[in-house]
């Protein structure tokens, strides 16, 4: 009887041990995730304007003037960007026209404007190079020979930015104060609402002989331009030279190319 009980206990124990030793069926292994596709390589960054201007696409003589004129910094201050439509007023031989052409790129446009008195100055020598620039390499530039009354009669709201570099004093003294007001009104007309008018000029003395020195009083310029409806947004010192006392001609030895210049940023109201 005892042997039967022992046998039964052994059978039950063996069953329990066997049952406990069995593991649940293994879950099927999860499928390995598909390898992620590599991210596309980022597009190479476009070179900044300073790098472009330093390249050999521009004449060496032009590049030599960059240190004094700081064109990349000036255009950044004015907000000139690729794709914009800009007008270079009294473009003369087109030094700034070419800078603007590179700044706005193939998707933008530059209009190089010269009035009759500039085209006839020094028997046309001042504007002689602009056609060479346009024909040789500036496919986004068009030439515009017209007067302020013609500019004012053009389709309005055409340009994002207008630039006048070192020539409003010529309008004021070679033409008249009235012509300068007409000039400012014409620029206002062709700029888009919210557009910017950048003005660079040699600083003059309020009571000095600015006509003889080829300078213009800063406040006079501001008064003329705001009188046409522009709002003064900035008066930059990028081109300042504290060593210029404004008492010499801008063509004086040692001063030419290094005058104290004001840089005005004016905006046509958006509405």
C-alpha cells in the first residue's frame, strides 16, 4: 500500500516538474525595420554678395574701388535681394549698375537710367562704358535714357529699390532745387509701395560752398526727399570718414574716394 502511494506521488511530482519546465512558445521575431533612406544632401549655399563681387567676373578697376565704397554692405543695408527689380538713377558709366546686376541675379532686373545732361557731360565720356558693360555680361540690365518728367510719366510702382549714388548734388546744382524736387517725386512714382530709395552723397557743410566742393548738406537732402512723400528709415554711417572736415573738394588729393558720405534709407509708404 505504501509502495502504491509512493509511486503515485512520484508520478504526480514528475508531471508537475515537467509542466513547470516547459516554456511558452516563443513569439515570432519582429521583422527588422527597413533601412532609412539617406537624407538628400543639402543644396550648396549660394555665395554671398561680397564673394561674388570679389570674383574676377568684374573688371579689376571696379573691384579696386570696393574698399572705399563697400557695395556689399551698402546693398545689405538697403535690403537689395536676388529677384528684385531695381533702378540705378544717374547711372553714369554703370559702376553700381554692375554691382546691382550681380546682387539681384538672373531672376531680377536692373534699369540703368541717365538724363540728357549726364549723357552730354564731358562729351559723353562719363556714360561711355555702360553699353560695354551691358553688351558684354549684364543680361539682366536695360538702359533708360530719359528725363525726370519722362520718369514720372512711366508706369507707376515698378521697382523694389532705387539707388542714387553720389549724384543728387549734381541734380541740385547743375539743374535746380525745383528739378531736384521733380526728381524725388519721379522716383517716388516708379517705386512700388513699400519700396526703398537709397541715397549716397558727400557730406557738406550747412553754410559751406557745397556747390564748389561737390557736396550736399544732409538735412537739405532729407528735406527734399521727405517732401516728396518718402519716410526716412535709416541714416547709416557705413561710409563715414571722421577725418573729412567737409571743407575740401571731393576730388582733393588724398580725399577722393574716401570722403565722408551719408547713406540714407528712405521708404515709400506701403499704403
